[in-house]
C-alpha cells in the first residue's frame, strides 16, 4: 500500500488536500488493517478531545494577578521619583536652614549611615536570592 | 474574539494602558490553561506558568507583529514558560488529576452516574498515559487535541516546519498508545 504514517495523521486530522484524500480513502477501503488502525487513532483522538478543564478554571481568572504584576513597575517608578524629589528638596531646605554646621554634619552622617546599612543588607539579600535553590518553591 | 477586535486591542495595548490587555487575557486564559495543564499536569504550576506568560507577552508586545493572530504567538511564549518552569524546578509533569479538578465532558444527554464514573476512569487513565510520555509528545498532543490548532499553527507555536507536524503527531500518538497499553488500556 502506498501511504505513510504521515498520510494517516493528515487524513485523521482533516489536513489532506481533496485529491490526496480521495486517493487515501481508496486505500483505506481496500485494507482492513488500515481501517482498524484508523479506528484506533480516531478513538484515541476522541477520548483526548473529551478532556475538559472546566473545574480547574472556574472562578480563577489570572487577570488580577497579571494586572498587579503589570502595575507594580509603574508604582515603583513613581515611588522612586517621588522619594528622590522629596529627598532633594528636603536636603536643599535643610542646607539652607540656620542650623549650625556641626549639627548638619552629624545629622548627615546619621542619615548616610542608615542608608548605607540599608543598601548593604538589601544587596546581601539580593545576592542570596539569586543563588537560592528554593526560590521557586511556593509555600 | 474577532480578529479585528483583537488587532485593535493589541494596538491600544502597544500605545500603553494595561486595561486594554484585560479582554485579551480573559479570551486566552482558557486555551492557555489547557495548554499549561497539558504540559505541567497540575493546576498550581499551570496557573503560575500562565500568569508569567501573560506578563512576558505584555513586556514583549512591542516586538509582536500586530497584523498576526495573538494566539500562536502567545502559546509559543507559554510553551517556553512551561518548559523553563519544569527545568528550573527540576520537576517533571506532575499529575494531579485524580480529583474533581478534571472531568470528562458529558457525552450528551444520556448521562448516568455509572457512565460518568466510566468516563472519569477513562480520563484518568488517559492522563496517566500522558504522564508517561515525553514532554515533546505531550505538548503536540495538547496543541492538536485540546487546543484544536491546525498543522500550520502548531508548526508556528513549536517553531518547526509544517511538514514535520504530521510525523511528530504520529510518534506522539504512538507513544501514548504504547503507554496506555502498558497501563492495560488497549486501543488495539
């Protein structure tokens, strides 16, 4: 018989050109073996198509989670811009104030120290997260 | 979703405004979930992959040709996401079907508890068979039988020539048939 397994699949899936289809149907008609094979794959196909995921999807749209992820970068950008502007303005006002130089120096040192400590802890946590083998494990 | 509506939404998404993305997400989350479930095998992992794929699609929207349908392009992203997840978690297809999360579609009006039970048992065996075959076989079967894609669309999603789809499908179906044989479900 002049056919291939690919022909069988294309016929089964309705992907054959009309001419090839007619030729293949002639081959099927002449071969009980091929009829049996075709019936078998058709049954498998029907059963696969019978699987439904309706309960898994019910009421669980991913949109809220996706939307939160899309909005988050915008939130971060706005927060950083706002905080930077306030920090620059606050620093300017502070430097222009009548407080004496020693007080300014001490306050600046305290603020700088807090920022440096915060940045180093954040950096350490980030480095640890990069190599954490369990970062994808959900609780 | 109508192709022209989809194109218009994509155009508006590209111009900014995630709210135009919502109808697209809602239209594709069902088919996307089927593909993700088929590849991951359980609801939680499938949801994670689906969510991440939608975020990645949004981030890559500038590179998407708005004249083409969104579906195959999105399925390609989702398929890669599922593969990455499976790789990064060093997990394999984790079956979670022996509960109420999956069901067989009712086969018409002549439904009875016994028939439903039989259908569920058959579905369960089918999923056990899918668990046993390789990820490559599983993904092409899901794209064909659960998503109902044409060969040309499958080729686009998988990034393979049109001509190899039939051959890949044959090997996938053959593998599933053999797996079911081993489980005692004979299609011979």
